[in-house]
C-alpha cells in the first residue's frame, strides 16, 4: 500500500485531480553545477527572498559526496502514472510544506509521501519492477565455437545431421547428398520434371549458342572457345550446384574484364597463342579463388560489393561493352585496344574510311529486332520464348542473307571457319612462368569475384521466387570447380548469367538437368553444325551483345538510390564514371573504397536520439519523428543505435554530454523542471568492448559530479555480461539498471518521493 500524507497537507486541496493510479511529484530545483561546470540558474519566479524549507528531514542529494544544496523559491509538479508514462506538469508559485508520512517511506517501487516535494494521489502501489537478469555462464570454448559458427556457418548447413533416430547409413547418404546435390533431385525425378527440363534446356541452348560466340569475341578469344565454355562447365554444375534455375555459360562482365585487362599487355591478333594461354590461366586462378572462398566459408567477403557499387559498375561496364561493339557495327578492321569512352570514340572517328554501310544496316536491323522481342517478353511473360529464340533467329537469318548475297556483301566481316569436335585439352597451355603471370592472377581475381557475385545474386533471386534456398558457399564451390575443370578443357571464366537464367526460369526448368540438356545441344552443334556459322556476320554478334547488356544500364535503380541514400548514389556514380573514364578495376576499387568509408562512418558516428513518451502509454519514441511524443520533465531519455567500440566510444561520450548541455539550455529557456536523471536505452547496442566500457566509466563520473543520475535500460546478453565482468555495474546503486524505460521512469520517480 502507498502511504499518503495527512489530509490537511494534501496537494489536492489546491490542485484537484481525479482518483487514478498516478502520483504527483514536486521537484525542487537545487542549485547545482551544469554538465559544463557552470551553476544552473534557478527556475521560476521568486515570491520570497528566503528559501522555503519543507517540514520533515531535508532530502539528500543524488551524490552523497556533495553537501545538500539549498532549495530555490519555486518548484514544479510532475504527474507520472505508476506504469511510467508521463501525464503532465504544472508550476507552483511556492512549494507547499509537506509532512513526512507516518511509518516512513515504503519499499522500492512503492509510493508514499516524501521529503522532496512529492505528493501521492491514490493508495495503489507502483507496479512491480522487473529485474534485469544476468546471462548464464558460458565457457570460453562454447563462446568461441558459437561465434565461429555464426561467422562461417550462418545458414547451419549441418542441421540435417542432427535429426533424431538417424541411422549411420542415413547420415552418410545425407552427407553425400550435401556434397553432390544431384543425388537429392535424382531420387524424385520423373517424366513430368524431365519434360519441363527438356523444354527449358533446348530453349536456353538457342540463346547460349549465339551468346557463347558473341561473348568469346568480347573477350578477344576465338569464337569456338565460347561454345566450349557452354558445354563442359554446365555438366559439372549440374552435379555440384544447388540452384534449379541458374543458366551456366560465359557472362558479359567476365568477358569484358578478360578482354580489357589482357589485351593491354598482349595482342590477341599477333600473339593469339599467348593470349589464349593467359585466358585459360586466368580462368584457373578465378576458379581457385572461388573454390577457396567456398571451402573456407568466406562468402561474406563478396557482400562488400554493395548494390550501389554493382549498379554503377554494371552500368559502366555495359557502356564499355556497347562501345566495343562499334567495331562490329561499322565494320572497322583497325580498332583501338583501349576500353575507355574517349579513346574508343576517337578511334571510331579516326577510322571513318573503314566504315561499311552494309554492316551498319545489318547490326541496327537485328538490334531493333532483338529489342522489340525483349519488350514483348517483358510485357507478356508467357511469351518468354520470343526473346529467347530471337538471338538464334537473328544468327540464322543474317547468315542466310550474307550467304545468298555474298558477292555483294564481301566487305562484311564474318566469323569464318570454326573447328569441329569437342573440347581439346588445354593443360599444356596453362601459363605458370614468365612476365605475364601476375597479369593472369590479377585478372583472375577480378573476373572471379565479379562473376561469382553475379552468379550467386541470380541464383538467390530465382530461389526466392520459388520458395527454396541455396547455400552461397556451396555455390562458390560449384562455380569454382567448373572453372578449374573448364580451364583444363579449353574453357574460360563462366558463371550464371542474368539473361540465360531468366530464360531458364521462364521456360519452366525444375532442376539443374536443364543445363545438361543445353550442354548436349551444344555438343551436337560442336560435332555437326560448325560449318553453318562460316557466313555469320560479326555485325549480328555485335547486335546480340548490345541487346544483352543494355539492360544493365538501370536508370530507375540509380534514381531510387538518389531518393533513398545520397551517399549510395555517390558510390554508384563513382563506380560508373571510374569504369567509363579510367579503367574497370580502378573504377571498381574506387567504389569499394567509398563503400568501406561509408561503413567506417556509420560505425564511428552512430545514430543517437532523444525519446519522449506517447501520452497514456508506456511507449517511448523519437521526439523528432513523433509529434505527439512528450518529454518527461527531469528526465533526459536517449537511445544509442550501434555497438559501442573503440572507433565510436569517444564520439558517443561527447555526443551524450552535448545532449545534456542542450537539454539544460532548453530548461533555462522554457522554465521546465531541472534535469535530474539521464536514461540510456541500450537495446540496440549489440556489443561493447573495453573502450566502450571505459567510456561509460568516464560518463558516469562526469554525471556524478553534476549530480545527475545515470540509468541504463535493457542491455542485451553480451553487453550485460561484459558490464558485469568489468565491475561497472558495481558503481550503480539499486536504481541504475532497468528492463524498460517505463519502469526506469516510474521507479526513479518513486525514489525521489521516498
């Protein structure tokens, strides 16, 4: 029960309020030092020249190290409900004398009259204050094991082995199936699934044949290598890959990087054998990197390539690719080896005499056809086959036109003779000694990371659309393994491409067997259909590449970045213009560097805000976001929304002191109740290190000197454990740690009454 003062001294004689579970608290404003060391000014009018001493014992200050300060000549009454919500405040012209309640003060969280200007309106007790529990003891080994599991195995890939009543044979089958996902879907394979995969595989084969030839040309490699790369790697992925819809083959980004980086040092025309050897060696290092990242569970590294970085990079790379197709568009023979926009445009203008109008007509005509087909499929997804068959249709039609009119179109450059047969071994062509080894390693790392990023992004997108999950690290192993094996059989860097995977998905693929069907179609092409590509014009290949990469220029995504986050937009533009005007790796490095700078800024300058109470509730929200949130007089309630590390501890200390200084200045201007308590809501503080704990020590000492009460609210388990181990909690009294802000406000207020 709450003890109430004698009726003759009750505040309700002057300020009547209806009976409810609330308490009216009168805070006298003692003369104290502000957070910056200056005396706090008295608040309110001065009706007398003498301080008014209430009846009963003089209340002790918050810090027992300082003598009791004198009382000013005015005070404030604050109404707080027993559940911790703020209901209102008012000024008294002078503090009414109060008698101490008979029988003393009562228990923690209870009510009762008091010596510090407190009046209780009803006799119901404040609700129970919940104790903040200490986390259970966990051994250092268990902590390390749990932390490593979260870092390297966040998806818990071994959960299938923890099922109850599993025999050793079942566990062995599960283990083999984990390594070779093909075993899982083969056990339930039926004719209906096969029919869907057959249709999807034949559909993507019609796209893979012209794309393979085109992307090999983009990488300055012989066209046949593009077809080789569409045969062996898809077979390997069908065994090791976990995505049902990923379409495997050469991709534009990796082709661009190989073509741009290697051609700067080695001429693909005059040093063809060396150039091809370096391309195979680049593929080897790309595969080793991808496999290593997957085996050692380091897939989170590619997450540093943010969406903003990739948006700008892909757009810049698309522009570079399109500029390179000007060679095929105009039929230019002598073209610059550089990739940036200015040298390419200069080369096009300088070689005006080599322009061939027939090539221009062929390229623009089929480019228009491909873009129209793409728009038809985009507007009507059921007609996906229109865009899927358009590239092969363009190749067939253009080849027939050039063959029939070969006497008049003799200036139009064609693919020429392609060797027949399956992939030859390229083990003897790998380049391990010589001055260009570092070039192959650098290009392999860059091509491997970007192709891996594209493949996993496409795989996760398709998986989310069909309600299944893929293991990113397993995908890295699968993509890396097919590149390592591919470099031994005349293939260059491959991954899961956007266009090929979209066609595979829309065609109704059910398993990775669609890649096997595609590979078999490529095999038939390699064995029997190679002579048919002799008259295929390079201009139509330029049109196919242009139509494939033009979708990477995502203006809408850039505009959304501008609306959502200006810094992300800056990162995207740096990546775009860096690729366009400097080089592909430097542009990407600039964007990644700015992204890391953004991470550092977010960590070192975390967000803090002041909270207020939503009237009639126990909810506390940001005052700048919620207009109906109200400050609780005498309290400053702050929230920290970041871990507290060495990188941000000093900033947080200075920012909190600044919050207190600004609050004291506001109080002086508005005449509100003097600040007595600072509550830090550390719910969002997910971790704290030794520097952060030292910051709390210094902040506590600073606030003690200013007679301010520091309260922490709702620390998470790891923070609670470290605060306990550091003995920091020993510096608090019984009212220094609470589970909720409402309980903190209610209980601290009751302590002032007592």
